[in-house]
C-alpha cells in the first residue's frame, strides 16, 4: 500500500464509518479498484486502525459525555454492551477471517441490509414518544445486535446497533449516539488485538514507511469522520434511513454484477 492508496482508503473510511452502509464493505470494495492486495497483513492492520482513528472523533464531538466521571453508569453500560462482541469475536475468529475477504458475501449482505433499512423508519415510527433511558438491559441487547455485524461483514456495525437501539424504543438520535459511543471500546479492543496478532506473525510490517502511512491514514480518517458524524445525526432525524437502504442495494447489486462479469476478481 502506498501513500496515495492509503489516503483514498482513509477518506472512504472517514465518510462511511458512522453511516449505516458498512465502512468495511467500502474499503474491501475499493481495494481491487486501487490495486491493493487484500492478503497483505499490513492492509488488514491499516483498515482496523484507521477505523479506530475515525471512531476517535466521537470522543471529540461528545467529550462532555465521555469525560463526565460523575455518571459512572455511562461507562458500565458501555462495558455491558461490548461484552457480546468480545466473546463472539474471540470464539468465531476463524469464521470472521474466512468471510471478511469474501466480496460475494459482503455484497449480498449489503443488499439484504439495504432492504431492512427501507422499512426501519415505519417499523419504529412511534419511538419518538417513548422514554429514552438507556438501561443495562437495553445496552446488552444493543451489544447483541452488534454481534450480527461481526458474523456478517458488510452488515454495518452502526446499522446493526442503531436498529438494535430502535428495537428498544430509542429515538433515532439516541440510538445513533449510543452506537457511536459503543464503537469506541469495540474498535479499541479490535485494534489492539489486530496489532498484537500482526506483530507476532509479521513484525516486518512495522517498518518506518508503513508506520508513516498508518499515521497519515489515521489522521485523515479522523478529520473526515469529524465532519461525517454531525451530518449523519442531522440527516437521519430529518430524512430517515431509506436513502441509505437504496444506496446499499444499488452498490451491492453493482458489485455482484462486476464479480459475476469478472471485472472484479476477488
């Protein structure tokens, strides 16, 4: 991966991380067009780390919430919510690794997830009048929904957790914000695990050039994500999720057609 490729992937990550359209899918789809080798261990590490960099923007945007140590229940609820992902991520690592690079599966999941998003607004239309208290039970259930995004790459972690939150009578805004908060410990754990695994098996990946590329990519993903997160919250409150659903369906079908025509060789 060269600097130009890393910048493009970082921009893609920053734009898509908080949108319910799967940043992982977009990076995996972009790789063949950019001539990036998906089997390169550095590429996998790069994708995980810049996701964490993008998600770090949540801490900046919601710094008052993250550093309000008087309300310790906020942190406990995040811990409760992240537990399912940590457990299933460890138990199903081989499955995750096997499907993460399968563009056919990712594209089909994109389409299926898009269909679901078309009906989310109507399905949970009464949520705006419900109580918005985030209990430990609701936190755990949202965490269980996050597991779906681990099992099915391309589903979108944010889409799964937002739908999970709305299933617990949360408004779009509250569900989306908790999804953002949950992303911080989730991706922190994923990045630490990925970095350790790569270091054990491919120490040569941590060259000065690669570390520079990682730094550049992380900085760009962080800055772009800062702009994206505000846009998303405002957009879903006014327009809902249908547009994202149609986008997912169109992109997924397009990738499937390109795979079938062998324009993209996975």
